[in-house]
């Protein structure tokens, strides 16, 4: 029996870097990997980024606390397709997430980059369908808050 | 150009006399879907293409004779046989992308027939389209599905 829930969240952040630099942190595979993919508590199995409209991004990660949290060895994976790329202005992508090979969400994310003085205002909107075994809206939003915080640290370090 | 994004969600619920298996087949079988998933009768249309599997694509285009061509390009993200289909799709008017959406189709058994719940979560781009117009168009498609199921 399927059980599907839908939700939307919106995050806005300001970065002390130009739209060109903030956008490059999403488009350049090494940069994206540094703030988006590598993380404490995770062991990276694979990561690929083909940054063009219709291109794909995929990652697979072992969650080191899997046994403690889920009672079993746990691998998360995601599949992304880039729907729209307007350099330095807008990014739209669709992605699904799976735990141990079982898909639990499909989302549409829009990232808007707007010049704001010497910096950038970034607006992130995610529409998600969560189903069996899903994390849910609150945890997903929290996850993106953390990632967008890591982006801030990455931009400050690479300035 | 001034870029803008309008975000919206709409839900359509319909009751059909056909069984969930029959309603699901109208989405899954390319020949069935091509019969009802089309624009108005007087439109010029392309062939409808559907590769019904997770990761598969669907496409169709059409428009009034000599007018703007509407392109629909979809990717299938999730299939639960008889119960659920999740697709993402983008619409173009000629070469302009006007929206990217995620559509969830849920099919549930209801008495001798089915209940269909369609949820669309969309990003409508640069002022070309809005959720109200999209919802009206989608309602019309589900009317055509009803006529298709009755045949």
C-alpha cells in the first residue's frame, strides 16, 4: 500500500560573494564536491556530475551511523537531472533519493541567484513528494539548511 | 531579461468507473495514453512517445495550425504498479521553457471504480504560464481520460 505526502519549503541566504562565484560552486564538480558531497559521518562511494541541461548527477554514500540509527548497514544514493541552467541566474533540477536501493522521494528544486550589493541573495525552493520510508519535509529542509551553510564556509575559504 | 519563478501546487481528484488496473493501464500503455493525452481536436500534433519505465521518457507536442507549438517532455521517476506514477516534466512554447513540474498520480480503489488523485508541484517561469491555467488544462486531459475509459 503506497502512502505519498507532498510539501514545499523555501530557504533564503545571503553570501558575501558575487553571483558568478556562488554559481560556480554549483557548476564546477570539484567545488560542488567540496561543500555538497564530502561530509563528516559519511563515506563516499561514488560521485559524478555532468553539468549541462539534461545532464545527470549521482552520488552514493555510506551512512556511518547506519546500524545505530536504522539497525542495518545503510547507503543513501541520489539521482539528479538538470532541467534548466541559466549561468549566474537560475538552476532547476529534479532529484530522487534512495536508502539501500529503495527510492523514498522525488523533488524539484529551483535555485535563484540575485546580485545583492557586493554579494548574492540565493533563493532555494524545493517541491517534494515523499513516500514509503521517507525522511519528511522538516528533515529535508534541515539538511539543505546545513548544506547551504557549508556553501557559505566553502566560499569564505576559497575567497 | 527579468527572470521570475512562481511556485504553486494544485491537486485534482477524480472518480472513474473503471478499476484501478484499467486506469493505471491508460497511463502505462503507450497506445492507450496516446489516445487521451492530447491537445484539442483541431491542433496539429506530433507522435506521442512513451517509454514507460523508471528513467524512461515521454514526449508529445502540438499546437493550433500555424500557431505556437507546445512541447511536453517528461521523465518517469517512480512507478508502483496499479498505484502510483511520479514524473517530472517541462513545457516549452516554441523554444521558451515555461515551466518545470513534478506530477504525482495516485490511483486508489473506490467502490467498483477508482479514485485518481493528481498532485502537481510546479515552477512557472518568467511569467509565461501560471498554476490556474495549468490546472484547467490538466482537468481537460482528465475529462479526455474519462471518455477514453468509457469507450
